[in-house]
C-alpha cells in the first residue's frame, strides 16, 4: 500500500474535488481536515471523495471533548467511512476509550482511531509555555502509551519521535507522520520535519504530505516522484540487511 496521504488543505470543494480526482492514481489516501469539514460538512466530504476512486479517507478532526461527546462525534462521522480518524491524546483515557468503543460498534469497517500526541507546530519552548514539563519526545512517549493503553490503534507524531515510538509501541501500532517535506520543499509552519524516505525508515506507517504535492505545478507527478523516492529508500534499506 502506498503510505502517502495527500493533505487537501483548502476549504473550497470546487478546488478540492478535481485535485483529488487528479491524485487518485498517485497517492495512497486523502486527508481532509477540520477546516474543510467546518466549511463544507459531511456533504462536502462525500463530494470530494466521490472522485477518489476508492482511496481511503483520513478524516483529521482532532476530536477533544468530554467522552460522551467524542463518542457521539465518532458515530456521527461513521457514514463517511473514514479509514483513519484523529482524537487528541490530551483528552485523557476515558475520552479515548469512549472513542475506541464507539468505533468498535462499526465492526470490520470501523475507523482506525489515532491520537495526536504533540502537534508538529510545537517545540519544547511551546510546551513549556503551556505548562508541560520535559521535552517533546518525553511528552509524545507518555501520550502514546496512554493512547494504546486506552484501546486506540496508534498515534500521530513527528518523524523525529517515530523511531522511539516504534520501539516503544511495537510493530502493530499505526504511526501517522505529518510534517513531511521532500528535498527542496519549504518547511512552512512546521517546526519538526523530515524527508519521506527517512520517516519511513524511522517507523512511520502513513505519511501526510500537503503543499509539496498540492501546490506543485503537476500534483500527480509530484506525488509519483515521492513514491519513487520511497521505493528507492526501501530498496536501499533492504540491501543494508
């Protein structure tokens, strides 16, 4: 499976829908987030994904509320059939258990619930400002343990925490890694970034890549180039063993 999920960072359905159609054969999935959902609701998601040729949906809503509300939100988006759905690990164990239980009601078609540990826009200075002691890696590790102990399928983390979290969480945990920037791409508002091949080598299972694909002159070609880079990196890793 192609691990690249293209982040469609626009609130415009007329922009997003043809873009997704263009990418349908070049990426492994589509990520639509809170901004798009707030602007267009479930119907906008359906419209965009109708041209996705069956690609899995990563619905990145980062749910964070009391347990009953989060469980209700998981049930409410179930008709959209997301493959991945995010909650904030900082919501605590009861909230995460409620999300996992709501997802389990959907059986085999359930969304995989993954918890955001530390946003890739945050660094150690930012954590200190909100009262979190210790470094980014320590906080990500603490929240990742809590997420899996609460029944979730994995976490969202920076590539810089991926290797440590893979060792900590074992081989089955989903590790979704945003902040991926191919060689030569601008970092934008992300502070903790890494190249795609490096991130996969560190233990990522899914890569979230936005502007390097969506703002390219030829988004599908840009996505295919990243996939080629990943194939080369995988071959090199295989030859190193």
